């Protein structure tokens, strides 16, 4: 028959394997196995963090209305979040790129004491800023060289930097606090330096956040960071210089530590070898609850910033209500566990 080719039974393997081009995909259905786009998952996660902040604000308004809702307290929360927030931006890039950096707190300490030595302060604020940035960038590049070209495991390389930077900071200060004597630096921490009620440190934090967002979402650097975090071998085969990219990522993290070190000097008016204590844990925790996967390949700057604000708001609430720090640490640990469990669930929904 001339029409025999079109009368093939419906059970034919060729038809079973070749659905019409416009047929809906099974994954696009509304059944329990349907999957959401990655962008939708990211938006939902960010919105959930905004919801958490709203709940925390409501709790603060109920438990300490006169203090929590005051302008001074809001400025305090934002200022205290700014330093660790800048570190978290750099940490987010590192984790998205498939690495980890345990040395950020020690780098902050080393940069802060190096830029507050008597010799450095003789060059004024410009000299102090340059010194902090140079020390942070240098330490980050050392980490990058060890990890990318060593090659060393990021955990081991950054742990070694943690010990070395802390030891060098202690040697520079000899265990003493170095007081800042440059008036222009001290003035940045005063209320006269506020811009429309916004502290200068918050403005710096906002600027670093904006730059980080643009780097991650609108540049080749950001796309390559995500690529090597998701699958470094595939990224290498695609023509990406994986080693050089890792070097630049850790250099960026160190540079953020240098910025944070100068901000901490402005905030405290001194340089100490104990500065940046546990910053590495706080930055990692903030990035995680912000939606950054510890395995690499996914994360957002906005989510990381929201994570910092959540932790800082919790700290502020506990302080205002005179609650024990041990309870605060338990609460933070519970939040981290919940965030990791949420990551596992959302990762299973990725297409």
C-alpha cells in the first residue's frame, strides 16, 4: 500500500522514541517530580531570607521596641555587618569556584596591624589604605599560587596561611594594641562623616557588594568562576585557564580582606593581632545560608549579604535582650544546619 508508511502501529519503537516536537516535556508537568528552574530557586531562597529578616525585625520590635527600632541601633547593625560582609563577598567567590578559605580572619588581622605600624601611619590615610590592600592581596595570591600551581588542597593551604598570618601579626605587634593616630582615619568612624545618616563603612560595604554582583553576574570572570566550581575538568576542556582563574579568585578574596582590615581599623581605632577572630567561620556560614553550595558552582552575592544581615540581626537581638552568648551560638548552629538541609533539597530539584 502506498500509505503503509503512515499506518505504522502506535506501539512502534520509532514512534515511541520520537515524540512530536511541540509535545510538552514530562518534567514540565505539575506532578510531584516537576523541577523548578535554577533562577527560580535562587529567587525563592533570597525571598525566604528577606522573610527571615522580617520575622527577626518583628521579634525585635516586640521584645525591645525602644532600642531595636531606633535609628542608632539600625546604624549599628549595618556598621557591624559591613566588615564581615566585605569578607563574605570574597568568600562567596571562593566557594562558588569550588574552594574554601580558612585564612580570611588571619589575613584581616595581619593587614590591620601592618597598616597601623608607626612607620606606615607616617604616610597618612593613603599609606594605610595601600598597605592594607597590598597585604591582603599578597596573602591571597600566595594562597592562590599554592592551591593552583602547588598544587595543594585549599583546606591545607589556607590553614597554613591562617597559622602564618596570625604568627606574623603577633610578631609585629608583640602582643600590644597599635593605636591609630591619623586624624583623617579616626574621623571616618565619627558621626560627622555620615552621608545622609549612612555610616561610611556601610557605603564601602554597599560598593563592594555592587562590584561583586557585577563581577559574578555580568563578566567573563564570574562565568568562569561558576564553570570551574561546577566542573573544573569540563571548564579546562572548554578552554578556561583553570589555574589562573583560581589564582585570581583567591587574590580577590585577599583583596576583600584588605578592605575589611582597613574598615576594622576605622571602626576600632586600632590594630590588633586578635582582629578578625572567627571571621572565616562567620563568612562561610553567611555564604551557606545565603544559598552558596559548598560543593561549588552556585551562589549569589545578594544571598550572601542577606546571610550576613541575618546573623548580625540575631546577634543584636541577643545583646538587647541580655541573652547568653552560648544560646546565640546554638541558634546560629541550628540556622546553618537548616540552611544545608535546604540546599540538599533544592539541589535535588535542579534540572
